[in-house]
């Protein structure tokens, strides 16, 4: 899933350069946004460097979320796309035991 980087998380006089407000087209309510909590996000720079982080909280009532990244992103990343990593499902082989029927005595 891809999300758009809307802006830095900021206050009136401060700006947190490693925290971003993210918006997705398919997420438009607070309950849908809460399903994204804790998921990992990745941003790939034009030079190929990968910066990772995770979604930490909900921002507002219209489905926006706050993501904390390990490093700050450049200001040119605003308006760009960030990728949410889906959790990989582990496929485990089911072992079946073949047992011989026991004789009753």
C-alpha cells in the first residue's frame, strides 16, 4: 500500500523532522487508520537509500496517521509516496505422523 507524505508533524513554532503526516486514498476514517498502527513504512530516496520507520498514531478523524522514521526525510519528500510493508505470512509445512493402528489385547 502506498501513502502520500502530507507534511512534517509540526506545531506553531516547531517542526519534527523525523515525524510525518501520511494520507491514503483508501483510508478515510479513524477506525480504518487504527488498523495501520504499528506497521512498518519505507521511503526510498532517488539515490537508492532506504529509510525505515513505523506508524505510531492516528492524526485527526479523516484517516491520516503519524509515522516516525529513523532519520529525517528531506523537504523534497513532501508530496511523494511512502510504502507500507505488509507483514509476510510464514508458510509452515504441516507434519503428519503416520502411526500404525494399535492392536487391542
